[in-house]
C-alpha cells in the first residue's frame, strides 16, 4: 500500500497530462481529418495563411485542393485549409 502511495503523484501527473494535452490534441486531429474529407466543390474556405476562396477542384489521390480566388486559382494541400476559420466564415451564412 505504501508503494502505491509513493507513485500516486506520478500517476496523477500522467493522468493530468493525458486529459489536458494528449486527448484534446487527438480530438482536434480527428476533427481536422473529418473536415478535410468532407470538403466538396463549391465550398467557401479560408486557408491557414488567410487566403479566402471557393473550392474549384479536389484531387483525392494527391490530397490537394484547387481554390479559386479573385486573383486566380491556387493549389493547396488539404491540410492547409483552416477548420476554425472556415467554420467562422460559414457560420453567418447558416444563421440567415
């Protein structure tokens, strides 16, 4: 019993580390993957670099997305599309 009490602080640290860092990060990664897979042509998106545009073409084999902006068409990796910024962009349209 005394040995278990000696390791209790270490076990507590591991649990806190898991619930505050590892679990939320894996949840976010899963959400980002699901978002990238749900992209479709015509969706308005914002990239992580702040470029606004509309999805023009999706290449599933290469994992790329062609985004049509006012300045032209740009090719991005699917992971370059920001989940949070795109949801903020789409939120006002859903409220109308």
